[in-house]
C-alpha cells in the first residue's frame, strides 16, 4: 500500500457502493469511463450488471469475507443462521439459488461458535466462495487493482488468486478514543500501512476507506449508491429478489437477530443502524478530502443530514 502514497494527488475519485437505487434509477456506469475519475468499487457492488458496463480502477476488499457471496446469497446465508426457510419469500429464480445452497451447505459452510450467539452459528469454510460472487467475478476484470486487508485475506482466502494485483494494508487494534487527525493519518511502519479507527467508531465500512483515500492523495471523492439501507447491492438487492417488499420485511423481522450481536434497527426498518449515520458525520467534515454524496431521492434511500450532497444530473455535469 505504501507504493500508492500520494499516487493520485489532486485527482478526483468515485466510490460505487452499489445501493439498489442505481438500478431503479437506471444509472449509466459506462458514463464514468471518460470523465477523468478514478473509480472504486465496494465489495458487494461487483455484480454481473456492473461488470458488463465498467471495469473499475480499484476493488475494495476492506473486509474480504464480503466478497464470498453476492447480495442474494448473503440473504440466503442469513436465513441459514436464523433457521428460517427463505425459499417461498423469494422470486422463483432466486428460490432456486436457495435450494441449491441448502443442498450443498456443507461444501461452503461449517459450524463455528453457536454458543456466542446465532450470528456466529456458521461460518464460511476457508477459501470457500460462490459462483457469481464478487470474488468469482474478479477474474473478468484483470486490470482492476485490489485494496485488501492482508491479515483478513490470509484468514479467508489462504490461496488468494489475485495477489499479483493487490495492495495490502493492515489495521491496528488500538482502543484509544476516536481522534479525527489520527484516523485520517495511517501508520507507516516496517513497510506496512496500518489504519485505525478508535473506540466508539462503529461504521466498519468506513474504518479503512476514508483514510486510504486521503493516503492516496485524492482531493475530492464522490459516493454513488450510498443508499444507507440494508437491502443489498444492485440487481441482487431485496426489491429485485424477493416477491415483494412485504415479503422482505417479514424476512428482515425474522432474521434481524443474526445481523450482529448488538444490532439495533433504525426508524425505518431497512435503514442502516443509526450509529453508522453518526459515524459518517464525524468523518465527512474534515480538512483533508472533500466528500460528496451523489443522491437522487428514492423511496428506499435515506437522506443524511449535514453531508454535502448533489444530484446525479449535477454530478454528471461536474
């Protein structure tokens, strides 16, 4: 990762989070190709739909286990954790995926630590991943570079197939109180780049992303598909895989206890937990990199107060 320090000094980046609003509103990913942006792709946003229209400059494996399955497959895995029969809530073509995974469950998953809670009832087998998962699709975009957490790659992919294009970072176990300047200044030690967050910072997706963007030198970063929802990514999101959003709501209610040990639902059931909104406000107003959320209102996307926002139309003019 230290080879990328300042490599994009003064440039502009786009980070694609894969919120389903991008499908609902027909965003043209190909329009990003010739606009001078450096493009980043969040783990589960690598889907067949996006791969067919855009080869991003960077793919984010901040938590590599997220690359093992796509959004639909993750819903099905969550149903296994909750011992919930998901098939009849899904559209027929998606229900067939659930049937296949159930039949081949032990090929991909193993019992883990059920005594620690239902969210740890099962885990992925080492080196396991599913067809049409982001990890599987990476082979189709060979020029895309990868930003990856080295220790977590070793844990989840001991025979990682893409090391030749990976840039490694690490993460400290620091339990100090969150400090904005320290957060945005990764530690450089023994040829390693280590990111840190600090006690009380709960947004796991942001722990490494924002400081690494600053480390690489970007002056401005735009975020696409940051819906702040728990509906999944792009064409594998709940509006396109469940029979209806009422079916998804019932699934969500029955499986909410397996999201994590301390999950607290937000006011609208599909929103990210409130703590993640609060963490965003702590890091977006900073003196290092200008962040802008590209957002058009949609019924399942949530506005975020206090964050710089522009419409898709204005973004495409910029």
